[in-house]
C-alpha cells in the first residue's frame, strides 16, 4: 500500500541465524507460499542459470535486482534461492520491522536489514555494501521501491541500487561484483474470472457504485467505471470534485493533467524545484521524500499543513497508477485480476488475498559487470550509476517481455 510511516526512523541491523534461516525457508516452502495470501502452486526458474553458476564458482559478489509486482515477491525469491542453493538477504522498509517486536526479531535473524526508502539512509547503504564485501550472502534489492501491482510493466528504477553497487565495487577492489537482473512474473493457472468479478462487485457495493446492467458480461467496462468512481471518491475527499467532469473517453488525458497540476502545487508548497526533465513519478518521489523527512524529524514539530500535503502526495501517486491504460492495451486475465486488486487495495488500504492458484516465473538475465560500468564512465560514479540504472531496468523489462511471449497459462488468455 502507498502510505507514509510517521514513526521516527530506526535502523534494524541484520543478525543472521543459520538455524532460523533454515527453518524459515522450510516453512516458507510448505506453509507460506500455498496460503491464501500467495497461492503459489508452481515456481519456474529460467534464463542465464549457467552464467550464474559460473560466477558463483569464481567467487563473484552477487547483487540481485528484481521487479516488485506483488506482495509475494520476497517469499518467491526466498524459495527460488533455496532451490538454487544461494544464501541471500533483503533490504526491507523499516516500517515492516515496526509492525511488531516479533516481526523485527525474525527479519533480523533471517539476515535482513532495514532501509528508509523515503530518505537517504546511510546506515542501510553501509550495511548493503558490507554484505557485498563479505560475500557470504548475496543481496536482493527491489529498485522500484514499492509494490505497484503492474506485473507486465516495470516502474522506473531508483538509482540507489546502482549507487550501492558502485560503492561496493570500489571497496572490493579486484574482486568482481555482478548485478543479476531477475524478472518476476505471476500468472494464473486457472481463469479466476468469477472470483475477480465477485471482488469487483463487492468493492462496488462497499464504495457505493452501481454497476450498469450487464456489467458481468463486460468486465472491461465494469472495471473502468469502478476505477473512475473510486478515483472520483479520492478527489471528492480532497476538494477536487470537478476534476472528473470531462467525458469518459478522455479519462487518461484528464488524469494526467490533474496529476501534473497536483504535483506543481505540491512543489510550490514545499519550495522544491523539479530540475532538469524528471518524470512525473520521480517528482512525486522527491515530494514524498521531503514530506517524510519533515514528519519524522524528532527535533521539530510537524507543521499542520504538512499532513494535508502528505495526503495529496499519496493521491498523486495513486492517480499516477491509473495513467497508463494497462488493462485496455492488453486485457488478459492476469491484468484484469491485477487491476481489480489495485483498485481494491487503494480502497481498503490493505493487501488482498489471491483469487486463484498461480505460477511464479523467475527469469535470470545476463549479469552486468559493475567494474565495466565504472571503467566506461572514466571513474565518474554519477555517470556509471545512471548507465547501470538504465540497463538494470531495461534487462528486467526485457525478461518480463520474454516470459510473456511463451506464457501458456489461462492467466495469459485475453478476456473475450
């Protein structure tokens, strides 16, 4: 879910325990993955596995970069690495550790450590670099930073991962660090159209939306109508009741204009300059980071107006998720399920249970040599980071596209 954590930042260091890691991996395989929140019945591993084995035999340090399409990603990657015999750990948002002392204790014993994804977290950066220097574990990072529930479309990668890689390679000197792109794809083993439609109808009832007659026979129109209704509710709550008064055919264009207007307003209120030509999502991330730092500063009291700006920043991010016609450009069962899930998660502010059994596919891409990027950039870390970030994102997206070309599950079926 897209939300702010108001709790002051606290760094949680890794305290790995081999017995607990073994126990957790076993429990994850047999009890967690099959449960209703994940419903993973199959895991398929493909791609550059021979190259990966060769790098491990050479003693290269490994940094896995992965797209973040669902709330099942850490559990699936944990099982993938168990199957391959790869010890690894994760960076996880610090608010996950704050949910309970038990959660924090367990996460730390699994070898994971926290990161403040809304700010510049030097402790997390140092911990990540230390993991790569020691080499007893690989490091897993999700460069998108959030779960976006758009499995077929990668959201622009943040550059922090490449920065970590560059710093770690400099510290490793002659020891090679390789970035391994992993493309994750979830697809349904059945066609859960009825289950998704039931969720959509329940969401309509809870949100006060009346579906037109025959909506169950026109799922595309029903989803778009429901989504517009939910977005309109957000806008009403924030005093923008007239923002969706345009004709339905211009929904995406209208939302883009509204999101741009909202981001301009937030930047003025926070005296931020976008600088250069950043994307809308990058501007929103900068806004969120600034607000987060203000709200978590223990030395000063948060100005009341910041809370209103925070709500608008989350609203802008949510609207951004509706800007691309993700479902209509290729209306598969998988995208239909994802779109309804995203709308429901926005409305209920909680992760939703799965609607049917799924196959998870992890495709390993061609390794990227960090040292080569630094050499090509003439030692200029900023240029190397920019190039690495671009190529990581491109490699992960390419892997997803390759998986989709041969996807033969019912989830890949286009809705008729």
